[in-house]
């Protein structure tokens, strides 16, 4: 219980501070967006670079966990789409991506680093690499083919591959891995710069999550059913299924099972809202799901850390 209090409460306290300051207008949404760009383009890539360059990625990568994590994610995405198709196919797809897309970078990284240390970042970084490429791309295909049976699927897939290659998080991870194999010592200037940026990643990311939540208002109304379905699938079904698959089917090591399950238990990320805005449908479903799952994650992640204490 002490670990829960010392790990989870500070994390959600910073999220709450971000929410309160943004809600009261002391921190604008434009400021939140700028902070998010700093995190995405500099702070988190620096953290990933340093972690990867330290040689920690030299340990055995259990890539089979990706099959378990994303296999479950795809099943949930398709199942929720089918289950809710009566509310409208496109709204169902928005609900489905909200039910399966975890906030791994802004919420997952700080929590994993705080609760389990840098060693635990390896499986999380491996999962992060393919998060948007797989789930976001599949959702785009579902919408595009529904709107236009002759949609350019190859173009969508190539765009997804390009987004991975140019993703700052992936660039930070891969460049750190390359440096680890170069045989050179880290120049002190680069070492100190990336160290400072990496230390800023966790608090800034959590503050940005809270500030971003302030743009949503939890008024369920006609979105009650899809939002509750998405929240239940995101916080309960997906982590439970990932745990069962990675532990008993794939038989991964305890660390990889633990981090894959925790990644699945993260609240909904911002990409579903971006997706809904892009296609002009279901933005309230995505926004309400982000707000509700982030609020409830205080309870579910606390329970998770009790279930998976630090090794």
C-alpha cells in the first residue's frame, strides 16, 4: 500500500494540477499544445535515447509479446465496432479505437519509470514503437473503406510506415540503440543535455495530460453507452486479456507480462480524439472516454501496482 501511495498519488497529483491550472485559465490550451510538442519532440525522445544508448536494449527482446498485446487490441477494436454498430458504424469505430488505444507516451512512460525503473522501459518502448501504426491505421482503414470501397489501402499503409519512421520517439529509440553499438563514449555535452531533457519528460508529460483533459467536459448524454463500453473495455477487458494471453499463451517473462498488462491498463490516449476530429465524427465520444478513463485510472492503476508489486 505504501508503494501505491508513493507512486500513484504524486503521478495523479501532477495530472490534477495540470487540469486545474488549465481549467482556471492560468495555462492556456495553446500552452498545453506547445508543452506537448516539447515532450513529444524533445523530452521523451531524449529519455528513450539515453535508455537505449545505455545498452539496456541488449537484453533479450520478447517480441512475441507484441503479438499478444496487439492481437488483443485488434480483437477489442473489431469486437467493439461490431457490438456498437447500431449507434452508427463510424461512431462505433471511434468508440473502438478509444477502447483499445492506450496513452503510452504521456501517461505510461512516467508511471512505468516511477514504479518499476528504467529496466521496465524496455518492454514499454517496444510496444510504443508500433502503437499508432497498428491500431490507428486499422481504424483509418475501417473508416476509409466504409466511405469509399475503392479507398487506397496501400497509400494508408505506406503513410503508417512513414509515420513510424519519422516518429521522434522511434528516432530517439533507434538512434540510442545505434549509439550503443558504435563503441564510442557518450560526449559529456550530449550526455548532460539529454539527461536534463529526459528528467523533464515525466512531470511535463503528466502536467500536459491534465491540461489536455481540461478541454473536455464530461457530459455523457447520448454518448453514455459508447463511452461506458469503451471505458470498460479499456480499463478492464484489455488488460485482463493481455495478461492472460502473455502469461498463459505466450508464456512471456514476468517483467514483460507485467509491463504489457500495465500498458493495456493505461487510459485512452489523445489519438482517438485526433482521429474523430479528422473524420468529423464521434469527437464527444473520444473526448468523454479520455476524460473518464484518465479519472478512473487512479483506481485501476493503483489496483494494478498492488497486484504487480515491484520485483
